C-alpha cells in the first residue's frame, strides 16, 4: 500500500468572542482525529488558523484493493489448491498445507490459511474464477 500524507488548513473567523470560541471548538472537535494545531492571527484576535493532517492509503495491487473493500481470500479457497488426502480419499484435517500448481510455491505446496497469491485475484478479475454468494 502507498501511504500519502497531506497538510490541510482551515480558518476560523468570527465577530464576537463567544461566537469565535464556539466556532473554534467545533472545528477542533471535527478535526480531532487529524492532529489539529491552532495558531492565532496577530492582527485580528478573532481569527485562528488550524492546520491538520489527512492520511490516504492507495492500493498498489489487486490484493490490496480487495483487502480495502474487506475481501480477503486464502489459499484453501482457490480452485488450484488441492488438500492432502488420506488413503481412504477423505481430506486429512491434520495437515495444514496442500498442493498448489502455481509456480513459485516452495515444494509445490502452500498453507491452507495463508493469504492467496496474486494469481487467484488475477483469475477473478479476468473471469477465470467466478464468485457466487452463499445463501
């Protein structure tokens, strides 16, 4: 992910001290999560300048974009993942890994619960893997 940080500014101005105090407190409360700092005008005591920070994260990969939307896949959910089977043909629940035919996996295996690789996300985006909603 790419993190961007911007400094933004707000100006608070009023005609009376009570109104100025109310507006200033309101602005600071609204910006409380953005590290606001206040400085006052020397020439006009009823003017304040508030600087605050805005942070933005931008995804650089398909996986990161999906994760920002709350979607995260694991290897076990990929159609290219094959669980290890017992001699009777049932899935061996004791084994935490399975076979994966994608290149780059050590020994051709991956752990069931590890984050899915970019190949799965590429397949989803290209239409090679279709998702359906569970009812």
